[in-house]
């Protein structure tokens, strides 16, 4: 069960991730109107924010920590749809489509997540054109990523899919260190396998190969990419770019 903790010093206006969130287009007055309808919820590691089949009651926005969105397949196994970090909205497609969640959201680590009730979010959608535009951008991004995953699964063998998964994790959650690029997200090997669309045993073998080839370092879940560009070449990623952090 989630715990709710109100912190007066954490508002949409002073959130360091507001510019990348859905609320980045709102002015100070608009944000002040949203604030009374927002809760800061704390979730423990492995705690569900919502479950597949639940009815959406509002919009979630990650304030700190990492969240995974996953579906349970017909074989009973989890399949990670995407990962969400600070500034990322969660559950907006079901909310705006007025349908139940088709996936679950689970905290990968202790998280703080802002929750804005449904009526307030829908009011923004109806009255703030720039908010609508930002939402459309997120939806288009979702579609592009879904198309890319379909291409990846259809055209690439497991070794290339796993290499691409690690590179994308580096782009999203990497921090430059002397040894290379350290992933600032601690995923189990099972979760990495799910992201790559393969089974655990196959993922472990491929990761062992990467380690022998000097493409993967670190201990346990603290993974390091010594040479992300080389790993991207294995994945045949023509548009590879690591942004400095």
C-alpha cells in the first residue's frame, strides 16, 4: 500500500525535471492551480503503482527513482514495455483513452511519484493547447519506440537485440565514469532479458560473451559499458549517440 507524504518544498514549479515532463509548457499560474490536486506518493522497491486491468484515477509523474511498466503475457511471464525515470509520465494513455490499464507499473527502487487526479488533468487537456501538444509529442514518441521494438525483434538476432538494449539503457540512464558509462539503474538479468525480448539463459550467455570481449564490465547489477560505441556497432545502430552527463 503506498504511503503519501506531503512536502511543501517539492512543487511542479521547482521540480528540476519539469522541463522534460508533460507540465513543462505550463506557466506559474497554471502550475499553482495544479498543486492543490497533486499528491507526492512514496513507493517501496517492488511496490505496484497500479496493476494491469485497473481503472485509471489520474496521472502519475516520476519525481525520483525508476519505474518499470510491464505486461503479463499469455505464458504468464512478464514483458517489460518501457522504463520510466524522473520527469516521465505514467499511465497517460489509459487515462486519456478512458480505458483500463493494459500494463502494470512497479517501482524498481524506492521512488517518489507525483499523482494528479483525473479531473484536473482532463481540465488541462481541454483548456491548455500547449499541454495538448506536449501530450501528442509523448504519444508520438511512444509510437516510434513501439515501431522500433517491432523492427528490432523482427530483424535482429538475440545478441544484437541485447547489445541494443544495453546501449539504450546507457543513453537513458548512463553516467560517465573513468571506466566507461555506468548504468544508473539496477536491473536484474531477468529484467534485462525481458527488455531484449529473450529468455534469461540466452541473455546470460550473451552478457558473458560481452564481458569476455571487453564490451561489458561492472559487478552484479552495477553494469558498466567500457566502450558504448563498440557495443552499438555490435547492435548495428547507425544513429548511435551518447549524450554527456
